[in-house]
């Protein structure tokens, strides 16, 4: 499938800023709002403990509940798929680039899953990626033209369709043997997409 190519040789003629892009900022705001709704749905138990302890005048228990609440909110936000803070880390380091793509289906039924395969301008596969792909797939499971990718094709990054209302974090399914400069590796680490080569 051409998995040994790292994709950095693909022409970046349509490269564009990511984090400063107004459309991208709107996408991140919507994702942040969804994160907070996700958090709110899981705070009922802690809120009940805190309120109950306050009503009975148990100050130590109230303080414990407050600490648990703060920690819990942080954990929930960090576990939200493709959190806005995680997306911002990637978009701060990498610009958007346009790529062709195709879908790769593995397995059948409940055990079946899809991967996104990035393509170079000649239609050659640069690697397959796993992530939340519902924003990249049409109603009948078809691709939707070119997508925007911000990241490193060896490791992964953020993908979205132009004009779409959401984005997703995708990771490389099998990291190939490759040569990264110290600058490239440092950049991937700052974005928290760095992965070691599969089998190493």
C-alpha cells in the first residue's frame, strides 16, 4: 500500500494556516462546547455529594468534593475524543494541507472498522489512520473530495473537510521505518502525536 512513504515530500502548494483560520476557530469553539456538555452529563454524582455535605455543614467533606470536582472535570475533558485543547496543540505546530483520501474497511459486522488512507497527488497511499471518521464520510459511506490534514503523515494529526463543522484526531495505524530530523521529532512531540515505529 506504499506505507513506507512518509508524505513529507508531497507538494504543499495549497498549504494554509491552521489555528489562525476563522473557519477552524469556529470548529474548535463548537467542539469545546460539546466537551463541556459531555462534562456536565457526568458531574451529577459529585455535585450531589458536594451539595449534601454543604447542607449538613460538613466543611472538610465539602472541600474534598470541590477538589474531586476540579480533578474530575479535567479528566473528563482530557478523555473527550479529539479534545479541543489537543487539537489546538496540533494546529499550533502544523498548517492545513489538502490531501486526497480513500476509505479502508477491515472486518465485518460489529467487529468491522474503517481507516482513512491519505493519498499523494498521484493517488499513492501515504498511510492509513484511525480516528473518528464520521465527519469525513458521506451518507452512503463515500468519500467527500479532498480533506484538510494538519500533522505529520508518519504519526498522525487533525483531519476535517473544508466547510465542515467538526474535525477529528487521527493516529497512524502502523508507523513505518522513516528518518525524522530532530526538529521534526520535536515538533511532533510538542503536538503530542509522536509515535515510535511499529515493532520497535
